[in-house]
C-alpha cells in the first residue's frame, strides 16, 4: 500500500464556511481539557484523556489556539470551566499542529495523522469556530480500525505522551 500523501485531502477542506476560520494551520496549538477524576490529577495524567474510540473513529476533538481561530488559552480555560460535565478541569494540554502532521513511527510509512477543520462540537449541531479533529490517515489506517492493533496502540500512546508533555495551564513553575 502506498504511503499517505504529504498533504491529506481532508485537511484542505473548510467544513463549515461562515463559522470556520478555514483549514487548520501548521502553527496552531491543538488543545484538550483534562478533567479529574477520569483523566487523572495534576502530576498524574492518565492515558484515558485521549479516548481510543474517538481516535479510531477519526474524531479526536481538539481546540485550535491561535490568531487564526481567535481562541487563546485563557478564553479556552474560561469556556471549559463554565461547562465541567466531564469532571473538574485541572489542566489544558496542547500539541503543535505541525508536530501532529509530522508524526511517524516504525509501524507505518508516510503520514499517520491528519488535523481537520471541524466546527461541530456535539451531536446537537452546536458549533464553534475553534474546534477541530485529529484523525488517523485513511491510507495508513483503513477501516475498520482495530484499537487493539499494535500500530494503532503505538500511535495512541505517542499522542497521549505528547499531550501529557504539553500542559499549558496551569503553567508549570
């Protein structure tokens, strides 16, 4: 099977013109809220903060922090603190879009992960311009994706580690 293209076609699509600021740019930070108790606690973040099923479904929800999206860490923290349906917010973790797109491992050739514009934030049709998804490359991971396969698990573990190392709030001393 040929490797995934350097530019993934799904990354060039503006999913919701009129709401979205456009495709996710390389310089944008991709962020997730971390909630106690399900995601652990400060200093002890569990891998459960990145649901395997969401990554396998190509719908790992992230927030775009950048001048493009108009969202910064302080505004994201306020949004997440206002809606703590997942528990008590204890941190926000971020990774760089370019780093996600450049990610590779010994199990796959070429692109493994894509970052796509996705304004839908829930199944009720609510939208936010700074919302996006991290998705597995369709070529590297054709359907159905097994969440127990070693190539998937390695990708998931590495992405978990990158987010754990990228805590942006609270700021570490």
